[in-house]
């Protein structure tokens, strides 16, 4: 058996962290190849040397752990996820840090955590970053989104986290305390990855090609496609809306953003089921209803402030553009992507900014669907809490009536309890983060927006409300670390971190 064959055989027996680490090294080498092909030789060499060094360490680790029969519990798998989103970005930040030189490593680390958690937090001005760094941020965000999609089924579902605690666990054969060999976990990971990864890559390639056909250059369209699939909102050197795709490009991207409203789209593609059944999905219906209502409100408000229905040279067409600009922007923010439509500019000067801020903060808090790349509280939890409100209101009006739920959950009472626990933890975390940032000299409004951006993984909302990226780079050491913690909590959800903390306390 050759060394290469031995390494490949032992790869599946490595912990999840090191498997992802190896793939990250491969992505660095891919970026290096692109840099050499496009004439960015200096930056390409940095990615090449960093990737090769990382691979050397991986090979040594692989050989050192050969023939070991390790075991890990469900909690250990959750710990692996936490390590991925906190420790791995240190390695991912090195190429950018070396290239930028003048920037502190902590700033680059915050930026890379923002990319890997699909937050897309703008730490640097877009125009100060090279094309290769923009591409690297988009690739890492896309990579992080893929990890979350797979982890939702491999780790979070068996552990009953990530919103899966709302559903019945009668078919769940795993528990947090059951010990699994790495071989058993790897077989599960491999089985699910073989189904999900090709779909994830295919969808990215399809969107990339369609945007290119519609007029966007190949480089920008790849960044757009990666950002849409991962809901990171990373735009690249050019601001979104000025890339040539126009209305049809935004329409196609909106169709792909449906994947972030409900996991059933992705599940149906995997299971080859009838997509018509998706129309019955509660998350999808609630999300589209919310988007439609907010769009109508914003459009009517803008038109009323202009004292006319359409105050443009081409009334009908311009009015439709206004409505579409509102719809796409609202849709983008509820999926926590954060792209602003190129037709949004006509509405922005006419609408009171504080009202806009409140509306879009609310959209980010709502979030997208469970087991998707979207952040926020998640639409199913909102639906469960609304069901609880409806039931309690019904009991007040009709004390003798029987109420139930149309959601396929454990029991309505347990589901309400779990949704309410998460909601309260989320609000408490939001309040604490806002207070921490405000203590360090940031205004309350800016602190609130930053906290929402991190906990809902919607970084672009910062620029949406007029906050400059320089505000983050000017923060001191502690608030930057607080932002990192918030982004990781927002990505993996608070209950995952609590599970790990409780496990650590019990072991201590």
C-alpha cells in the first residue's frame, strides 16, 4: 500500500475538524491556481505556500493517528462544530493577513469568521481588497454554508439541536450519550455527503452559468452564486446591482433564495419527490406571506410620501421596478442574505430611515427555514409561537373548545416550550451583546444593529443602515471577540453552545 493510499484510507477515520481542515487546504490551492492564471502571482504564491504548509501538517497528523479506534459522543460532534467555526478561521485568515500587511490579525480573523459562518460581516472596505481576497471570502462562505447544510442532518438532527427538537424523535436512533466510532460517524457523513454535496455544487454551478449568460462577468457571477447558496451576502469588488444581470438576474437569485426559506426544497431534490408538496410547507407560506405584506407596506408608504401613486417619467414601469426592488430586498433579508436590489434606491430617500431599520431588523430576526444556511430565530419557531398565541386566544374566547396544531411536531406543548426557550435565550443574548458593545463606546443604535447582524448571520444589514465597516476595525480587542462569539452562536444556535457548556461543567 502506497503512502497516498494509506492517507486516503485513514482520511475517513479522522475527526470531522481535520477532514474539513484538509478540504480548506485544497481550496487554498485552488485559489492559488486561479491567481496564477489571472496574473496575481504574488498573492497566489501566498495561498500556495499556506495551503502546502497546511497539507504537510495534515499528512503528519494523518500518519500519527493511523490504526487508532477513536470514539466520540454526540456532544463531541457538537464540540467539533464549535471548533470548526472558531479555530479553523485562524488558519483561513493567514493568507489575507499576509497580503494586507497593514491590517491586524484580529481584524482579519473577525472577517474570516464572518465569511465562514456565512455572516458576511463587512470589516474592510470592498475597494481596499484585491480580487483574489474577495474570491477567497466568497469561497469560504460557500464552504461554510455547505458544512452547515450537511451538519444539519449528520450532527444537529441526531443531537436534537438546530430546531430539530421541535419534531418527533420516534425514529431517532441516536442520542447525545451514545458513543459512536469514527467509522460509524464517517459512514453516516459519507452517505449523506454523497447525496447533498453534488446537489449543492450543481445548484451553485447552474446559478453561476445563468448569471453569466444574463450579462454578469464570470468572476462576479461566481461570487453572487456562492453568496446566494450560502446566504452570506458577500458582494465582491462591485456593489450588488451593478453587475449587468439586471432584473432577470435578481429574479433568478430570488428563486434560488427559496432554498433558504425551507429545507424541503433541498430535501425534495435529494429524495426526488414532487415539488408541489412544498407548497404546503408552513415555513415557506409564512415566509412568503411576510415578504408580501412588508413589500406592500413599503411600496404604499413610499408612494404616499411622494403624494402620487407613481412619480416617475415612465409611471407604470417605474412603479413595477419600485415594487420589485422592495420585494427582492425584503426577501433577501428574511433569508439573511442581505442583498439590496438595484431598484431599491428609488425608495430609500423617500422612506424614513429609522422605520427602515426597524423593519429590516425584524426580518433578520425572523430568519429563514430550519436546516438551511439562513440564520435568525427561524420561521418554524415563529409559526409554533403564533400557534400558541392563537390557541391561548381561542381558549379565552371559547374556554370549552379543543385546539390543535397542523404542524407535525412532538406535541404542541413540548414544541411551544422548546420554541419559547430558544426565543428567550436569543433575546437575552441579543440584549447582552448590545450592552457589551454599548459599554465600549458604540451608540445604542449601532450596537443593536451589530448584535442583530452577528446573531442572525446578516452582516450586510450594517451597510444597509449606513454603518461604515471602519467602525468594526476601530473597536478594541474585547468587543471584536464578542462579535466572533455572536457570529458563532448565531450560526450554530445558542442551544448547541449550551449543550457543550453543560457537558463541560459535568465533566469538571
